[in-house]
């Protein structure tokens, strides 16, 4: 764990409880004499706290210092991802978060199952846990869009990862769209006919989640 995320990090004193408390004092067996680094992911400060009081359910922390640490590698890369099984999305998110992309826009493609719903509170928790492990100090932005028409209305210059396109370029500065399992319907292909097409050269057929990791790691 690189640091602890706490919404009140920056306050002169705060209470640490719940999952973070149990990880530190039960699993990692942190000592009362240790200093703790906290962040709130709203600013670029790393806040150092001492443990003022420790009991069986929570710890009271006291602010000792703060240090501004602007990101050395600001997030970039925008993935537009057709909705697939939320369980698969949840498993893939930490990989995408570690790659340091700045935004994912989800939408319902024609081959998406309409009963698939993301639990945004759970998604937030997964991303926070990933940040604490990999050291990312900015949250990955999550956006929900209704369908491909809304996607193209908002991001008309989107590139498409599909069969028959040219090799995906490094440092590409446009959003990349990845479809659901089964790819794109004939109606969606018609909507996308003017958008630049890219493909995973020398790869086999990729699952949707594999395609997202390939695309983002390739363009960053």
C-alpha cells in the first residue's frame, strides 16, 4: 500500500476506521509509533499523520506535515467501452487504472445485454483500492452514456478498434472505442463508417476486456 485514501485527509485530526483500519492494524500490524501517509485524491498533497490514539475499532490521527506532489505522469488516454458483464469490467478496471488512463466512457451497444448495470459505488471502491496499491494520485474518471449515437454526438472523432483497420498508433490523442462481445452490429458499423479504424495487428480474436488493455497500453 503506497498511501491511505481518506476523504478528510488534510484535516488537523481525523478518525481512521473500517477497512483501512483493519488492514493497517490487524493485517499489517502497524505500530502506534508509525507515521501514516494519507491522500484525499482531490488535491496533490501527501499528508503525514501520527497516531494519537489507538483502540480496538478505530485510530485517531493527528496531522504532522503535508507535501505537494504534482503527478510526474499525468493521466491520459480515453477509452469508450461498450457495456459487458459488470463482473468482467470490475476485474479489468485495476489494470486500466494502473496504465494511468484518465477516462472511461461506458455505453450500451446493440450487443450489450440491457440488464447489465454498473454499481458505481463499488467501482469507486475498486479504483480507490487500486490507487492505494499502484500509487496513482488522481481518480480515473467514469462516464455513463446511453448508446452509440450519444457517444458520437459527444466524441465525433473517436477511433474504433475493429477488424480490417490499420495498426494502432502510439501516442494517439483521440478516444478509442471498443465494442461488446460479438463486435458491432451492421447499424453500428454504418454509424462508424467515417471514423478511423484500427486493429490489433498480429493478434488473435480479442475478448472485449483484452482489447481495452491492448488499446490503452498501445496508445499511451
